């Protein structure tokens, strides 16, 4: 028992960490930022791709128009990235709180005001010169301030809003529309946030004798690194702090860009072994955390298909060292499982690369060497140090993969536990609200259940034919002879086992996979027909369910035509049970398709038949060969005389049309005897057998 104690503590800690409001807010904000980050990063990739002919083309063609376009895009993304970050985290925080009474737009405005106060929007050029407010304060160097403003201002706004609402201390304009009054009610909370951050900013700057929090932050980081001995140790500390910042959602390389410029590169006149190109080539391969190694480990060793799909999606950006999809999608940020390898791999790579350079195994990267951080792996190593640089990169990647490997397996286990927990909650929700969800799309639910549903859809799409399993429920006549079997859908998920059949139908319908799925089921049933005959008797009728929306389409008829050409249906006693009668529109085209199916030798059955006008309508053109009585009528036989009369009418009508009748849900001898008395002598239900697999 003691052996399991520590893992359980780790799992509990991971789950508690994931549920913290600030963790969810930062993660959500960063995930929402991914499109902006990727667009900006690819603008850099295309602008500085280290291919001489390409570089010359974009800089000279049409006056350098392409170079300018990439510059514009990069400036509009990374140039004001901290502003976007503040907005995104604030919006995410308010979404986590999910209070319909709070004006979340007010929190976003309050956070932006707080950010501009902290970053020094009041610094004019005439007074402060190079330290004046501009893109430096709004770009990547202010990411820490963006997170502080986004979280701090939003939480303060939320608390102030609740305080004023409890005391009904808010502005209101009679006669104005609701949206105007909602925004007006955010005045006092925004005022509280603005005043608080303004006062704190003034106090901190008064004590520190600096002119902005942004400048104080840069100066503080430089001061901290200035006490570290130049050389290996300073670079080691830079990699460590940068990775730690990344783990907490801060772009470490960007947040420490001032340290890189002033301490690592500009402050090492006697240190020639490392420069920015050194870190980009040998430490930040695939981005922070040397995540190219994690990518390879995921693709090679992970058993989690969702994580492998994420790896495939993230692979192209990561070849150019853009890893936001991996960092925030896996996620790595605030994920205790990934903390150790995320810190260890870049430190090991840095140490090994430094040693290789120090001993002369690879040449020193010259200060004039033009290697941008978006240069793809291997190409960057070759450009920097020739073939020896390329081989060093390969060696470091192999070492990194080995370090990430056990943690990828650990992540698999944790993901499986989370998946099972979320799946169980989703199944409980679906069963409780099944009737209500008939008119709603589960893929569009505004909660975690939609994520589970989408994941299941992806699994079904990927493994549709491999994991379809059919169970067969036999049909017996009154004498006890098996006269047919119905193939009932089962889909076996590789992790969760057999899925609830109505859920499978719901998911494939919403994801436009229903037609393909039903074709797969029919094809599998036909392939298993020889085994069915061996088990249940020679030439028993094999019935397969197909929805009304599929059976009357040219696609399904063409599919059946193809199967018929391969092996004719004639004489095989194969029956298509048409379900969802409300979806069956017997227009001229539909009647033609049904007639063609019958012409191939297929039998057609009406499922869930009653004496309603819709059901009777299907009999007038003699397109069906079998009637299956609505199960609700059979269930009500013992208690309701009306059910008996309706079934008696159905059997009488069927007898006059020479159509066999099958009763479903026959569970008791009493039901069978009543059915026999009123003219129904073919039964399917638990009285005889549940649906069973062939094995």
C-alpha cells in the first residue's frame, strides 16, 4: 500500500493545480494567443529564412514589398504582444469565473489600463528619450507585466464589482438600454482598479527612484544576473530562469531579452564561446525546453492518440522553433508532470554544447554569423558550425528524447486517468439528458462535455472500421426455431471499451459520418454472415439497421450496387431495417432507390411500425417486405388493452398484405402468448436471448 502513496499524492497535486483559477486563466489566455503567436513567428520565419537566394529575392523584388509585409505582420503581432496578452488573460479569467452579473468587458478595459500604467504609458520622448513609451514596452519584454495586469486587475475588478453589487452602489440610467446600463455599472470597479494600480505604481517608483515598473523589472533582472560569474554559470542560470518562466506561462526568452542583450552577449567581452546564435542552435531546438525532443518522444513512444495528433499538428511550426501549440496545447505550462524534463533537457543541452565548444569538438559560432531563432533545426547547426554543428544537434536531440521518454509515459497515464474521469462524467450527463439532447448538438455544448464528444468523434473517425463490433440478437418463431438475427451496433473504444450505442449514433450524425458508418456496419455484417449462419442456422434472415436519411440516398444505393457486383444479394436473405421513419421521405426518387435495393435481392423492413398515418403511408406502394412492431406497444401489452387492439390491427393488416410481422422487446412468456393469440408469431427479445457477440 505504501508504494502507491506517492503517485497518488502526485496525481492529487496535479489535479488541484489544474483547477486553480489563476492557472486556468493563464492557460486559457495563452491558448487564445496561439494564432497571433504563430502568425507573428511565421512572419519572422519567412522574413529571415537563411537561404541566400530567397533573402535577396524578398528584399529586392518590387522594392522589397514582401520583406515589408512580413515586417508589418511581425510588428503588429510581436510588437504589441503584451497588450494582446493582457486582454487575453483578463478575458480568460472572467470566463473562468463565469458570473453572468459581472460585466467582463469592464474587466478587460481595467486590465489594459493597469498594464499601460505599469509599462509606463506616461513616458514621453522629450523627457525620457530612449526610455520613452513605445513598442519596447508593449512588446515581448513586458510579458511579465501583462500577466500581472491581466490577473491582478481582473481579480480586483471582480471583487470590487461584487462589493458594489451587494450594496447596490452602481450607476443606472432609467430608460437607457440594458447593454448601456451594464457597462455603466462597471464604472466604479474600473475606477477602483485604476486608482489602485496608479497608487501602487507611484509608491513603487518613489521608493525605487525609477521612472517605470517596466524599466525597474529590466533593471532588476540585469542586476540579478550581474552578480553571476561570467561564462558557463551565467549562461546556465539564464537557461534555468528562462525555462522556469516558460513553465509559468511567461515567454522566458522574451522576458529575459534585456539580460541576453546586456549580460550574455553585450556583457561578455572576454567570453567567446556563447552568443545568441549558440543558444538558438543548441539549446532552444524546437523552442523553449528543447521541445523538439519532446515532439519526437511523443510521436515515437506515446500511446495517447490525442497527444500524437497534437504532435503531428505542431511538428511543422516546431521545426522552425515555434512551440506554442505544444507548450499550451499539451499542456506543459503549469503541468507538474513535465516540470523536471522541461528544465533538465535545455540545461543538459547547454552544458554539453558548451563543453563541446570549449574542447574544440565544434567551432565557436562567430558573432557575425547570421542565425535567427526561427532557423530550422539541422539547417541552423550546419549554418553555424558546419557538419560538426549538425552532428552535435543530432546528439543533443537523442539525449533529450531519452530524458523526455519516461515522462511521456507518465503523461500518458495521467492523460488516461483524466480521460476516464471526464468520459464517465460525460456518459452520466448524456444518459440523464438523452431526451433533451435529441434536439441539441453535443459537439456545440458550452462545457467540457463538448471537448469529450469531439475527442470521441476524432477516435471514431480514425478507427471506424477497426473498432466496429456487431452483436447479434436472434429472432424466433412460436415453435422455438431461430428464423433471423438482427445485427446491433457496438463500437469498441480502445480505452473506454464498448460505447453506449445511442451516443455513437448521435456523434456520427453530428460529425457527418453517419452514411460512412452505416456502410461500414453493413459491410462488416455481410463479412460475418458465414459465421452467423453457422451459429444461428442455415439461411436465417440477417437484418441490418440503416437510417431513413441514408437508405434513400444515391450514395447508399451506389454502395449497395458495388457490394452486389462483388457478391450478389439474391438468395442471401439479407434485410435492411429502415429506422427513423420521420426522416424517410417517400418521394419519387426515394421510391426509385428503394425499388432498386429490392431489385438487388435485399429485403426491406419498417422498424417501429404503429397504426399512425405515417406508418400506414409506407405500405401503399408495396416497397417493404417485413413489419417490425413498435417496441412501446409490446411493452404495454400486459397492462393496456389498447396496445393489444393496435397490434391485432397491425397483424390483421399485415396478413392481408402477406407481410411477416416481428415483435421486439419480448421479455416474458405472457407477452409471447398474448402476441400469439393476436396473430404475431415471430419474436425478438430477452425472453429468448440478448444481443450476443459471435465469439
